[in-house]
C-alpha cells in the first residue's frame, strides 16, 4: 500500500499578488514589450502635446528654405514648400493616433457588442452576425474604402457647402471633418470583424467553462455572471487585440492617405508625407525616410506590445 | 412476488422526511443520429440529515443527474421526463427566479474539478462573498467577515490572509477546500459533492472526507457524495446507490452493501477495491467490457452484455429496483439476485 507523502501538496505561502500586477511583472521582464510600451508612450505623449512640441507651424511655408537637409534648426529637414518636416511628423502622429483611437474604439464597440451577443445567445442571432462578419471580411478593404470615398465624399462636401451658405457657420467650411468622418467611418467598417470573432469565440469558450456552471449553481443571475465571470475573463485577449489593432489602424490610415483616399493634404499624415516624399526620394531621401521610419517604429512598437501583453496576461501559461 | 414491490416501504421505523426525491428522471443528448438516452428514468432520494453515496464508473451519468436536477445541463443535453422534488417542490417546474434561490442558498454544490471550477480572475474572498450577498443579503463587510470564518471552518491556514488570493495562488487541496467553503457558504440543507477529492492525494482525500463529516454533523445537513471510490466513503455515508449506465442498480444501507453486495456489478466494484489502493485506478479490472454508449443501450438489463450471470430473461426484460432485504431498504435491479435473496 503506497501512501503519497503529504508534502506533495504544499501550502504556498507567497504573498497574494493581483493578476494585473502579476501581468505587469511579467511584461516588465519582456524586453521587446518594454520597448514597444516605451515607444507607444512617447508617441502618445507626442500626439497629445504636439502643438507645444513643434518648433514650427506645420503649415507655415518658407520658400527660402525649401528641401533643406536635416540640421539643428530643422531636425528632419524641410519639404518642397519649406515646411518643417519634424513639425509635420509630429502632427502626423496626432492624425495617426486620433484616427487609430477613434477607429479602434468604434470597431471594438461594434465588434464586442455583436460578438458577445452572438456568442451568448447563439442561434439565428449568431448566424446573422457571423454572416455579416464573413461578408465584411470578404470585401477587399481598399475597394470598400475607395467606393465609400468616391460615392460619399462629394455629396457630403456639397451638403456642407450648402449648410455653410445657409448658416454661414464656419464649422461647415472645415473640410477636414469630412475627411475624418469618411476615414473613421470606412476604417471602422472594415475593422470590427476581427473583434467580433475574437469576442464570440471567447464568450463561447468561457460559457462552457466549469466556473460558469459553478456560478450558476450558486444562484447568481445571468447579469452578474456576464459582468463578473464572462467579461473579465474575455478581457485579456481583447486588450491584446486592441493593442495590436491600434498599430494596424495607424498603418491602415497611412496606407489610405498614401493612396489619396484617407486624410488629404494639407493635414499632415505619415501616409501622405510618404506619398509626397516618394516622388523626390532620390534627391531628398529625408522626406521619405522621416515619416516612413516613424510609421515603421509605431507599427513595430504596437505589435511588440501586443505580443508582450499576450504572454503577460496568460498567467496559467507562464507559471 | 417479484412484482409485489411497487410500493416502497419506508427504510427505518424512524419517521424520515424526504428532502430530495427524484422520480423517473430521463436525460437525453442530441447527437447526429438523433437523441440518445444518457440517464434512463433514474429514481433517487435523500432524507433529511441523511448522507447518500453515489458510486459508478466514469461516464455512467452521476454528474449529469445532479446537474439536471438543478437545471444546469450544458447545451444539447436536456431532461425529457421525470421530476426532481426538493423539499416538496419540483425543481424542474420551478420559475427561474425561485430556482436561483434554491441554487446556492438551499442546495450547495462542490464541483469535480477544483482547478477549473473557480473563476480565475476573481479573488477567493469575492467568490465566497457573492452567494452571501445574494442569498443572505449581507453587506460586503459582513460577507467578508463570514468568508474568513468559512475558510477557517474548512481548515485553510491563515484563512483571513487567503481572502485576497487568486485561485492560481493556491494548491489543489486548498482550492478544493475553498470550493467546499463556497458550497457551504449559505448553510444549505443539501450539499452535493461531485467527486470532490479526485484531484487530491490519499491523505488529503481522507482529511476532506473527515471535514465534510464534521461539518455535516455540526450543521445538520444532508449530503450527496459522488465518487468512484467505495472505500473512501464507507465511513461517511448512510446509504449507497450504485449507478450503472444511468440507472440505479443497487440501493442499500452502507453496511448491508459491504456485507452483502447483491448486484453482479456491485460485486465487481467491491472486488476491485484492493487494487484501487495500489494504483488508484478507476477501471474495473474484475469486470470485462465497457458500459453501453448513449444510444446503444441493450433492450434488457443494461449490464447484461458484461454480466457473468446473465440469463436469457436478462436480454429481454429490464429488471426493476426491488426490495430484497433489510425490510425493503436493500433493493437491487437484478433478476438473479432477487431470486437468490428471496430463496434465502
Ligand atoms: N457536455 C457534454 N457533452 C456531451 N456529452 C456529455 C457531456 N457531459 C457528459 N456527457 C456524456 O454523458 C455521460 C454521463 O456523463 P457524466 O459526466 O454524468 O458522467 P459521470 O458519471 O459524472 O462520470 P465521471 O465519473 O467521469 O465524472 C457520459 O457518457 C458523457 O460522455
Ligand atoms: S439482471 Fe441478469 S444481466 Fe442484469 S445484472 Fe442481473 S443477472 Fe446480470
Ligand atoms: Mg462526473
């Protein structure tokens, strides 16, 4: 008769650490993630305080100092209109963050709502949501954005113009809002399906976990179970997806602006700066290099951060 | 004579009150080939203050029977027939909000797997407090205080400090104790413990059994204890039901069952006990074959394909659970056993 010694079930006496603090400790040990986080924070800071950081107005042209190479007075040089590239990159950061945050917010809102409903209730609701998701994902992104731009831009602009003539409210003169509206709208429209899929899969898998049955066996209501058992457990993967999604949205914004269907000049965007820089890169490489490098840095940083969070928020895998 | 047992005699002279009375509960699962029966018209009962042990091979429907009573079945599995009366009310027909009051409040559950039955992102203290706040209307502070007492009750060292721990910070044994504490939180009248010790080593298993025994005597509740391991619960339970393929094949007071196991399946179970202590296997080495899969039940006695004593009648008719001794308290669903015991 073999008796397993009692020591095989030790009583652990380490101090209780919260799951999030635990995750933070793990994140800090991951160098790439720390790099990603640092870059993301710096970029966010730049975006937030851009106007106080730019040495020049991003619009002010100085025709006497066109296409200057980087120097102390113009860190990234100047462009063909004599505008300070450093200031424009900073404003591009603002554009990128604004677009990324708003688009990701809308996409997450749509995706989480549809995904959670589909996963929780199943049945025909699930089929409709999944059909919508597949439909949206099967349309080439660029095509959709071009179509939206082509079909909506001029009607909205004309409506704005007519509102301006009728009310003389200067708000209706700001065509930049049309740009942003279309960029936000069309990008959110193509960005929500991955969130919906992720949340649906999460909810489906969490719904059948034993701790949900255990919570039901305690007599807790569906609302409490959804809010305190299902959602918090689905949050980790969602945070990871959002972090990676921010980077993707920035790249997407740049891509659209590059192709002329995103944010239009003179509003600075990394994408339209790259597009401008590309035409003259043999002569003035800094005009291409500066925005391209920052875009690359941002994209890499958010992707590292997403991966790092993925590992950090998965305590069972790490322990 | 075999048919003269439609009326169940009361087991003991003491007036006993039924707390739980399950009648003809049938559970089906939806499969690609249509519905398949998992539990076939099971009858179970537990009296006030009584401890019932349920034993049977893996997959015989022990967990599903308990879950179905409380309407906790997973998708695609549902109850098609029968009733489950708790304190005189049919849980199957009760409104959802009434049922929620029974769940956790009057019937406590301890689940099979302590590793996955606790919410990984909620502190132990909160998980304990949740039913207290919901069922007992306690304030957060009261619930926390009571949670600390509960952890002490189930023998967790440094109970109060453990309230802020997350499940992954506790060992398996500690988690199982937390599960027991949660099951007991609201002083339920009935505690359903579904193999609460499978994940633990032998000494801890014995500790948990003693703990539940203590608490039962202290709190005066009824207990249903599900297990593979007959030897483990011998000292804990009053009565044992042996389950095979979703039916009760033998129902007996614990001493009678050990002294005089009557169903061939029970005999096989008992014969395999010495081996259990060696390698803690849950296989029934002394009985060949495997239980029928859902949807492929034999027409006669469900055990007939594996039974060493099977006769021709066994393949044609289903034996019913009938009293053979102990004034009808020892009942068995086997033609051969019934004949033998009546002759004796
Ligand atoms: N979620 C599910 N989906 C499909 N089949 C299931 C599910 N849960 C249980 N079953 C089937 O129902 C039958 C009874 O399962 P149940 O969990 O009640 O067995 P059990 O007696 O508790 O076994 P164990 O001792 O392994 O816990 C098994 O054949 C099992 O395969
Ligand atoms: S009824 Fe027949 S087959 Fe069933 S257990 Fe008894 S002897 Fe075996
Ligand atoms: Mg089970």
